[in-house]
C-alpha cells in the first residue's frame, strides 16, 4: 500500500478532485500555502494499492497543468530603491509536486 501526497495549485484542485473520484480514488484534501508566490495550494492525501499508483499519477498529470503567470516583483525592503525597476516577470506555476510513501498498516475505525 502507498500514500500519495500531491501538492497542487488551487486552480487545479476541483478538476483533480472530480477526476480522482470518477476513478474511485478516496482522497483527503488539506488547504495549504507556500511556494515562491505564497499562493493557496491544495494538498491531496491519496491512499492506494501498489498497483494503482501509476493510474493515480496519470490522473494527477492530466489534471494539473503547468502554465506561465505574470507576477510583480516585491520591492526591496531596507535597500536602495533608486535602481529598483518594478517590472512584472513571467514565472511557471501549476503542475503538481508528488510524494509517494510506503504504508506499513492501514486502519479505518
């Protein structure tokens, strides 16, 4: 048995929830924040049998797309702002960060 932990951008969360449910994967969703942009994420905990891991990864891959987003840089604090040019930059966001952990035991009460 494995525990898949997938951190995805909030924009992909509902689509991924629906796709996992359609394929009979049981999930627990946690609201999380982090990363470079400090934006909202959703962390999925998915318990599955070893033989189902590839199917779960394919569903995650197909529903969590990477895309570019324009962000405004944060102004320097305490530094010299004379040479600071607040020009938006493109960054890649989305996709999923996935961890797969072995599970020794599983209990449901």
